[in-house]
């Protein structure tokens, strides 16, 4: 299926997030080969130029590496992925704080709710 | 480079295109949007060399575009212009006889990818399947420019998604460009590099789709709607 994209973010950054999410969830493993640019473009229903930008971005973030003539692979550097995990956690927390602030909830009262949820 | 310089087109003294200038670079998929009657089909035909502009000129790599430019430009019309007693195979053979760049094999591969039977007569195909066949015939051509007039109009979402994937799969965006007109902007946006808005025969906006999202936090549909609001001040006053 093609993907649905949220309206307020560039498509390429939504795809970067998606691939990072797949790594963190273990759907993509360290050292795994990513599909070719065209394969991924067809899979997600997105312009080839956009996917090229996604792959470039991931490489600049040192999350993937390109081996000449072989394709693009997820890094085998565990520390890098650990860092990605921490970054994502912080980002998620920051988003959450912004959302509860907008509704006037305090961190403390939300913590109680979060603990009881589990 | 396919270029329009100060192009105007009149039909029975009624202006359809007004002083349009534009260059289509290679390596992009560009969406042409605008209301019905804004001149999209006419613009396509002028670019394809099927209509002569009343003023201004259309050039391809510096040479004037005429009907003969068809060897560089594949045009997909919005109407069913094909002989309905042809089967897909016969349609592909006809294309092969008209266009040197046409690959019968590629057209068959595209037809197979789009899951449409090439031995059935066009008349016996559903509208969706005729749309698929038209796309297969067009993509069977190997040209730098594809001009597609409403390739997704009137087709169900499943067919539209398939055609979109076919477009990605069977074009080489490093060496080719696609200009396609559409009203299905929400679905088509992810495959577009840029978008042109045509209003009353003039290009009123031209943007990179990703920049729109980045800078204005709007997707293409919302961005486009902004050009049709009566006036921003009016909405402010009503609050």
C-alpha cells in the first residue's frame, strides 16, 4: 500500500522517520540492506527524487552506509543506533510536553496517568 | 528543455492561454492543477505541438515545436481517441508503427504490471482497464517528455494507485520529465516534484511541493485552496 502522509511535514522527513522507526522496532536490523531507491519509491508511492533525498539524509545522519555497487545498508554501529533511540525518546517527550502544555496539564498529573495506564 | 515563451492561445477570439512563459527541466514530475476551464488541456496540446499558439512560441531544445516534435514528446490525451475495435496488442502495434521510440515489449510489461489483458478489445474493457491500457501504450514510448492530460480522472482509487506506481516503476526520472494535469492532487502529490497552478489561462503559482510543506506547513491541496478564497480579509472579518 502507498503511505498516507501528514500534511505539515515534508514527505522526505516523514520517510526518514519511518525508516528510523523500523530500525528501533527491530523491523530493520543492523547491517540490513535497504530496498533500491526505485523499489522503495514504488512501495511507498513516492517520487524517486524524494526517496533519493531520504537515502542521502539517512547517510548524512550515519544511519546508513552505501557500498558501491551493492546498495544501501543500515549501519552496524550499535552506538549510533543507541543514540538514535535516545534522540527519538527525547523528541517524543518534547512533543508530549508541548501537547500537554497546550491543554494546561502539568507534568506531574500526567505522570500519574501514565503510570496507571500500564 | 521544453520551453514556452509568452504563449497565448485564443479560440474563437476567446483567450484560453494568456502570455504563459515557462521552462520544463528534465528530471522532474510536475503537476498541472487548476479549475475546469483554466486552460490545462489547451496548455498540454500547445506543448505537444497539437495546437499552434496564437502568439509567442513553444520550443524544444531551441527548435520550434510542431506535430513532428512527437518523436520527443509522448502525449496521453484525456479522451479515448483510440480505435475501440483494437485489442491492446493491436494498439501497441499501431503505436510501434507510428513511433520509432516505442517498445512493444515494454508496453506489454507495463500492461502486465497493471494487470490488464492485452488481447481484449478496447471496447470490451472497463473504463479503468482502458485507462491502464492508455498508460501502458504511453509508457511504452521512450522519450524525454511525457505529457499526460488527466491520466487518473474518473478512475477508482485502486486503479489510480496502480497507475501511480506504474509511473514510478517505468520512467527514468534522471533522463525524463513528466507533466501531468490532475484534480486528484491529494493522491498525486507524493509523486510530484513541483506544481503549477493555472488560473484563467495564466500561471499564477509554481512551487516545489516539499518546500510548500516545509515553509508553509501545508500540503498541496490546502496550498492550492488558498488561491481560491474570496479574500483573506473577508474571512478575518467574519470571525
